[in-house]
């Protein structure tokens, strides 16, 4: 479980204010909101890339303030993931396992398993250069999941892809979640992507979470006109 309690932080002239959110094991949280709402800033705090903040960030009973990013057991997928160009696809998948000193036999087994799940088995011997955008993101997702992180963090992972590739990868991600049951925190501008993937939604505006809850609850009872209009809902929100 990840618990954020009254998280506030300053990013230049921008401020996150009073963020409270609890992410339970197995939940898939999607954070939505307009550009500049603070979605990616919040991910930086959760991931450990922005240490300066007030409030508490806990994983179970562990205060994460003093835990560096590489020790947080978080898998990362970004909009344009930076894979290692000097390694093959297989080499990129092996890297997080080698870093954790996983036995060689298990490394090879996991590489084959996750490459099969992400439909990149024929690419294992390929160099990163020359892969399509969709193939690169498939490798990035496999690399982020292969060491079995406690939480998967995704920051606009599909926004640079064409429509068909986005839909395909959303379906792949849903299948992986059913198979592995991982917990996720996912940022997107796309409400269709959010509705497709989320078990839970958090809507942000101007550095604050203005509504959070199960996807069904947020969609059926938007808390404000802003939430209703941003999500394209027809429900009558409260004033």
C-alpha cells in the first residue's frame, strides 16, 4: 500500500498542495487533469526524484522520504523511455535482473516469459535502434515489470504513439494486469485511456486532487462541473 498524506511541494513557481491518496495493492490508479495540473510532479515525488516535500509518503509502514529511487521497488514507464542503445532488447530486459543479482537461469526464464507476454520474443536479438515506437514501449513495459516491482509508475506512456498502437498496448497492459496483478499509478491526458485502464481515478487541477475514488464512483457522481466537463460526463455534478 502507498499512502500520501498532506503532500505539498514547490516546483519553481508551481505548487502541489495537500495531496492525500491511498493506493492499495492490486489497484490501478489513473491520474488525469489538464496540462500543468501537477500530475507528473506527483509522480516525481512518489518515484523519489523530487525529495523536497512536506507531508508523509508511506509504503506500508515504511517512510519513503529517505529511500532513494533505486531502492523503492518501483517500475517506470515514460512517454519516451530511454532504453540502453548499446544493449539488445534481451540485454535491456536482463539489466534490472542483473542489477538485483538474480540467478542467471531465472534471468533467462523471465526474459522469455515477459518477452512472450509483450509479444517481443522475435525482437530479443535486435538492437534498440530501428525499433518502432510501439515496439520500444513494449520493451519498456516488459523491462519495468520483469523484476516484479511493488508498483508500476507510468507517465504518459502512450501519448507519442499512433492510435492503433495506443489501443493495442492498452489491451496488452490490461492482460498483463490480469496475469500479474500489479499495482499501478498512471498519468494520462486521455480520458478514453483512463476509462479503459483505471480501477480508480484521481482528477487533478492546479496542484490539487479535486476528486478521487473508484472509476465507477467518479464517473457516476462527479464532484464538480470541472470534473464532469473534463471527463466528458453527462451526469449532473454538484455545484
